[in-house]
């Protein structure tokens, strides 16, 4: 039997590039038959639901592994980026496929943890206080998603997604004393 998570990741990579891809094309991209794909997911709606669940599960795992409450906030942010870059396609796909309400409901736990990291950085003087931590969280998601999309479209090397996301956000939110 096919590894369901591997099939879902292959589907996410394809659907980000080709939103109208058929289930047969998804199966082909995953290296399985259409019948096998249909045994794993019952149609496109179920596929999107499974992708959302995988994205949130992997996102929670990445946040836990990054240990955002420990160490220098900038280093914790780097650990977060390193953990989320491999699943950035999932987030891009879900942003496009789901309603805003669905995304917000599913991402609340991730948002809270990431916002808490930025708040901690503000309290320690690592991050600027003239921007809200909630805005920093939104900027992070936008940068990560944009960098992943640029890589998908060949405008950025895949290996640079994390680097560009980290450098761009930290350049904007790090306190002036840190950047001088």
C-alpha cells in the first residue's frame, strides 16, 4: 500500500503548480494508480481535507520541534522556518483551496505559538515593538508562502526558500541596535 503522507505531499506539490490537475494526474505525480488514489481519498474534496489535516499536523510538529519558547528568539525563528519550509506547499495550497474561516480555525494553534515567539522577542528586546506580534506572524506566513511559490515557479532556488524567508523577516523586525 502507498504511504499516504507521501502521496499527499506529491499531490500538494502538483496542485500548487497546477491547480486544475485531475485526480489521474495527482495519482501519476504520486507514482500510484488512480484506483489506489481513490482507495486513499474519496475524491478531490476529501483530498483537500486530508491535505489540510496533514498540513496542520506537520505544522504542529514543526512548531513543537522548533521549541519556540527556548533560546534566542531569532534562533527559535530560524528553527521554525527550517521546520516549516518542507511543508510550505501545503500551506499555499490550503490558502487557495479553503475559505478564510476554515484556514483561521485550523491555524489558530500555530498562530498562537508563532505570535508568542514574536512577543517573547519583543519582551527581550530582540524584535521591534512598533509592530504587533500578530503582524509579524502574518508577514512570516506571507514570506514563507511567497518564497515557496517563487521556488515552484523557478524564480527562486528551492534551497534558498528558508534563507530568504529568514533574512527578509529578520531584517524588518529586528531592533535597530541589532542591525546597526
